[in-house]
C-alpha cells in the first residue's frame, strides 16, 4: 500500500521566497526513467570512456533507443546481457564479465576509463561490480581504469545515474594543494567553453571541470579546492568531494541570465573578486541574452506551468521561467529536494508555487487536471495521455539532453517551452 502524503516544513538557511514554504512529500508509484539514461550524455562527454551496462535486454533497448544508433563512430556503450543461466545461478557471472571486458579492451585500445554500470538484474543476482572493477583495474592498469556505479531503476532515477558516475570518479582524482575551482556536472562542450572563458575573464585561475573530456584531464582536488555545482542532482558527488577536502560554493544554478550571473558572482566572491568585475566581464553576453529573452517573454508571460518530478532540474527551471519570463508556477515537482544545494533557488521562487517531492502519480495527475495549466513538464510516459486530454506538454528529458546553461543558451531554453505552446495554438486555430 502506498504511504499517505505528508506536508513537511522545508528547513532552509535562507529567508524569503519558497525557502520556508511547506513541501508536499509523496511516496507512491512513480513514472521516471532509471539512472542508465545518464550514459546517453556521459558517453559523449568523456570521450575516452566506455560504459558497459551489466544488465538485461530491456536495459540494452533503453540505452539504444535513448541514444540513437551511431552509424559513423564506434559506440562507447554496450550491454553485457545477463541471461537466464546467470539469473538461475548456473554460470559464474564474474568469470563471464572478465571475458567480456578482456575482449572489449583488446579490441578497443582507445578506452581509458571503463565504467561497469549496474542495473536491476545485476542487483537481483547480487553481482558485486565493485569487486569486479577492482580486479579488472589491477589487471588493466595503467592503460585503463575500471570503475563501477549503479544505474539501476531500483536505486536511481534518471539524473542520479550521472551523480553515481561522477561520484565513482572522485576517489581517483589527483590530489592537489593548489587553490582551484572545479565546476561539477556534465555540461555540453559549447557551454563548458563559454564558462571557461567567462571564469578566466573574471580572473579565476586554475579552473577544472568534472567530468573532463578526457580521463587524463580530470581535475585535482584537495583542501583548497572550491567546487561549484552546475547541476542540481549531484548530492553524492558533492559528499565525496567534501570527503576529499573540497568545499562547495553556495549558488543558484546557471539557468537564465539571473541564474548564470548569480552563479558566476558566487564563484567570484569565493576567490575574493567583486560583483562589479563579474558585471563588467559579462555585460555584453548579458545584454544579448536579455534581448533574446524579451522576444520569448511575449509568448510565455502569464502562462501557467506544472512540473511533474523527473530530473531534479525543476526548481531552477521554475525559478527562471517565473522570474525572467513571467510564467505562473502551479506545482513544482522534483524527485528529490536537496535542501542545502537548492537553498538559493528556493529563496528565489515565488511563495505561491506549490513544491512537491517524490511522486504519487495518480494524485499528481488529479492535481494537474484540476489546475489545467497551459503547459505540463513531464516524462514521456505521461505526455501522450495528457496531450490526448488536451493539455500541452514538454518532455522533461529534452531539458537534460539540450545545452541550456549559460547566457548564450537562455533564449534556447525559453524556446523549449514556447514551442509547444505555439504548436498548440496553431492546432487550435
Ligand atoms: S536498469 Fe532496471 S529500470 Fe533500467 S532499463 Fe534495466 S531493468 Fe529497466
């Protein structure tokens, strides 16, 4: 039986906005992708890594259909299928895994990091992937490092796969005693390049990105490392970075002009650089982005929006849509609400926005139908039925696959919401 919904007060260090508003906590059936999905963007980001899912044909289909078929490049992900013999305990899965990995690494000399990615079936048969990773790492060092994490639907939702993957990288990061900034969270290369340029112009030296594009370029970490989250779903990565002495810079997330400016200002302040320097370095990018956003505001101003929980990006997206585009927030659902990492975001959300954490999909659908919002952000499974009921939807997954952070992408982000509204208006005309 599903647990009843509970309303709990949100503890936060900040005042104002939604920081002290109650949060509707729900536990029940949920409609969210599993953490394997993260491979779709992570394999593009870390260019010499390979992701070997230890799972079933279902897992293989999920990854193949989410990532699309690569025609010109050798793929950098695959699934080692656990079949009935493994499930029945008739085969030694560790031996089989060793054979698969050896064949793969002999054939692919370009791989520097191999991730063994756990799934529901590997968990069910209790296949110890950490033991396998240690054994295989010893065997293939120093050319290849073998790591493991879980993308299983039992343990993770959607973006938590990235968190688990990045957390697995942290123990192997080089030790560093230098003062440095590490931007944490996979960003599209174009966005990373823009941020690297801006941070340099602001005067912050020694900037690294986790993950880096290549295994030998991962940033060092130590007691003088300050880290800045670029994504709101990295709780475990943050925890293990702090275990290595790094300290988080509290900031909103770099979505929209305001979010990006505050994010850069927080980084600058941590290195003793004033907001005026940030203003100067970002002036032209800001004014370009504001002009582009003004055009999108015409389409979005006053429109209501409802978020089903999916990626944990929902609170920063809601803040951007409400404050920079004048949208009206009805419900802002998120699978998990990390109160500390989101404190700055929650303080900026309008007090009337209803925050919900977790999911009881039937109850949430009832609330959504009662609100009849102009646009609903949800997973693929809910989008079609809601469209059939006459609601306009936006697939949450697109917001993770698309470069949306930073000034240059602010209008593209707004366009992702304006487009379905325009399509609906055309259909209705
Ligand atoms: S990990 Fe679990 S939820 Fe994800 S595709 Fe495989 S079986 Fe399905």
